[in-house]
C-alpha cells in the first residue's frame, strides 16, 4: 500500500509512523515547574544527537487543545530536564505516568514513583531507574502550531547516572542487566534482552 500524508489526518498518519519507526527507546522525562511541581512523562520519539557536545533529542507534541504539554512548558521555562531509562520492572509505572494530569498534580505521586536527587539539575530523577541523563536545554524547534504539533528539544547532557548493578567487569553497561523496554505500535512493547551480534565490515 502507499500512503500520502497530505491525504490523511495527522492522527492517522501518526499511527502508521509509530508502527514502522520501531522499536523506539523510551525517554521517561522528569521536569519541575516554576512552582515546584515535579512532572514525569514518557516520550518514544527520542534519540541521541551526538557526543560533541554530548546531546540528546526528545520530541514532545502539543496537547489535543494545542497547548504545550507540561514537560515542554517546564523545559522551556526552567531549561532543565532528566531522561530516565525504563527497564521492564518500571513499565507499569511508566504507563501510568502518561496520564494527562492537571499541571498542579505530580505524576510521581500519581504513579507511586520515588524521586531521587539529581547531581547537576533541579528536576528529580526516577530513583528506581538504573540510568538517568541530566540535561540542560540547548535548542527548541517548534515544527508547527496547534493540536498535536511537533516540537524538537535538544538537550546538552550535564551528567550521566548509571547504577553499579548494570555495569559489567570492563566498566561498561551490560545491556541484558539493563533490560530496557522499547515502544512498538499500538499497545505493544519489546525488551532488549532478546539480542544478537553482527560484526561490522572490516572489524
């Protein structure tokens, strides 16, 4: 089949995209509002941007009413956020935190997620997450306006927290111990424990 985005609604075309851009890592993003409310929400349009400078990209879309989501608003107002890894043991809490709550309510409390203290930024990290990437805002690009409009957030990595329990003897992260969850289409997810190796040419 062929699909022309100009002939489909953004919502319908989004459903095609999330099924073919897959699996997608999940950025479980914690922020804090100017009034001190800790926010937590998952985003699966997420990737690393580069190592010079160390940077990451998340893409929060606007709410259905066209207003920015709490995560986006907090990042733009405070300039700070934390990306927490989602291991299989945290998947239920991650899903709960995707609920659209009023700005004065915290998803940490709603999903019974414990907060941990960050090293270099104000927003808390997820205490139970084995990896936390503390970031400061580098760039914000609004790709459109109104309901569902896409935004690109580029974060400059300030600090990387990795639990000792997921490290191997060489001092690198053991992916099987990390046991991350990836997003597929619809309500489907996958785990990084199913792996295979493939050598690159010339290596």
